[in-house]
C-alpha cells in the first residue's frame, strides 16, 4: 500500500514540478549599432522586473562581449524592463513581456541626436526692446 501511495504521489508531483520549471526563460541579447548593424561591445544591459507598472527594487546587470552578445538563464515569466547603456550611444529602455522558454532580443542603439539651444545660432536677431521714458 505504501509503495502504491509513493508511486501515486510521484505521478502527481512530477508534472507539477515540470510546470514550475517551465515558468522561466533563457534570455539572449544582441546589441548592435542602428546605422550599420555592427555589434556594440561592452554595452551594459540592465534587467529590472516590473510589477503592476512599477519597477521593482533590485535588478541584474550584464555586459556584452565583442560580438555584442550576452544572456541570462532562469528569468521568471512576467514583465521585464530592459535598459541598455553604451558609451557614445543613446540610452535604450523598453518593457518586454517574458512568456516563452527561450527569448531572443535584438537591440539597435542610435547615436545621440543633435541638441537644440537658443544660443547656437549666432546670426539670430535679438528681439527689439522699447525703452519706457
């Protein structure tokens, strides 16, 4: 009788454990330049879990290799905020829904855009002022 209960409990518990194990994803990242598709090495990929639209405390930081690749295994399913920072590029940030056993994400980094200032145009005429007398 004990042997029967043991086998029966295994038949119930093992599928539940298998389902619990499937609730994580293996993430792979490829970080490339937007303008020519070449890899960005040593880029910082920061992972933050998001719950109910708010970023949770903590997180995890990865660095890309010379081919612009990095990865992390065992990321739980759910919303994940991914930020990528690299010298000479705009900071990238986006939320992703992680819901597959394997997830590949390609991130294209852009160069910084031009900055606008009222002081840049030296030929711009100054507004006229009226003196009060």
